[in-house]
C-alpha cells in the first residue's frame, strides 16, 4: 500500500522570495536504492482513516497488482464528507525498488486549501512533473516542469520500502517530491523509534515503529520551525516476523492537514 504523505509550504517559499535569498545546493551523494529482499505479489487490503481521537473520516482500499517485475499500488480513500484521495504508484522490483510513475488525485472539501494539489503526475523516465491546483479564484493552475529526479524517489512507495528494509540500511534517506503547490524535492529520513505491542484476536504481536522526519533543506529548512510550519513527524508501524506487513500509520493527508491514522480493517456483515 501507499502512504498518505502530502506536504505544502507555499507561504514559506514566499518568505524566501521576499527576503531575496538564493540557496546553492551542495553536490548530492549517489542515490541509495533499496535492494529487494522479498518479491511482492498481488493483494487487496481494506483500510480505515481516523482522527487521532478515533473518529472515522474515510474508508479505503489498497490494491496491489504485479506484471512481471513491475508492481502497481493503488490506494483509494472515500471520505465521509464526499472527498476522495486516490494515489497510484508504479514501481520496479527488479533487484532494487525504483519508482516508474506516480499519480495523485485529491478532490472535495477535505482538500479545499489552495496549497493542496488537485492532481500530481510524475514520469520518472522523462523527468516530467505536472501539478494541477486551484488558483486564487478557483481556476485550474498548472505547474508543468522538467526536473532531475533522483532514482530512489519515494513517492507512493514508502510503506513498501519499510516492509522490506533491513536494519543495516537505517537510517534511510528517501528523496520525496512535495508540492507547494509547485513541486520541490525534500528528504525523508527514516529510522526506528522503538517497538509496540498489538493483538490479533487473542494473539499478541509486535510491530516496529518507524519514525519519518522531513528535512526541507536550505534556508527554507531554517525558516520553517521559526514560523511554526515544519512538517510533523510521521510514524509507520510494520509487524515483525518472516513476512513484515503494514499495521498502521499516522501522517497528514494534505498540506497543513492534521495527523490522521490509517489502519487495516475487516469487512462488516449485516446482522
């Protein structure tokens, strides 16, 4: 499944422009592509999205299909207020995990903030990024850019990486394309935060708690904490065992949105 992780900081960029700041990026090290340790197969899971105090806000599906060495992960959340969040990541599992394409659609009142994208499309082979968002008067605003995208870009595959990461690879830096709504590269740094106990029926299990911190970089990263807009820490819990699996996550679904809890759920039958 994919992890709802969307960030936007348009006002932060505005501060930097007003201040006339120019940031020179240092040379980046070679991308750290995560090796495939467990080959993925087809699966379909049911999800529920809650506030941190337990209120259900959306129901979802996580659908994974495989064709040869290429995997497609599609996660759909249908909100109780009529909003919809649909994320599709296509990636290769030929030796290492490598994103091929990414598509995000966000519609409805839950995503009414103009910093939120309506759609995001990433074509890795062409280095092509297209973001549609709402303009000042609700019109369609388009950011269409050619970008140098790192081979280990993590959009849509963070949970997949965590289900297969080895301890030797941690802390794991993962580039991520955020939208403000203009696209910009940031870095996620993944580490272990500890362990947690949970139960399946009468059986006790253990999950690893992964902490994901966002590094904005440059002067923007310095300004963000000062204006109270540094992205919140994200947590993802992966069950331990021979075949690790997603248990839950706590992450924002939209720019400046609250932390929301995504969990696996079971079908409910009429009495």
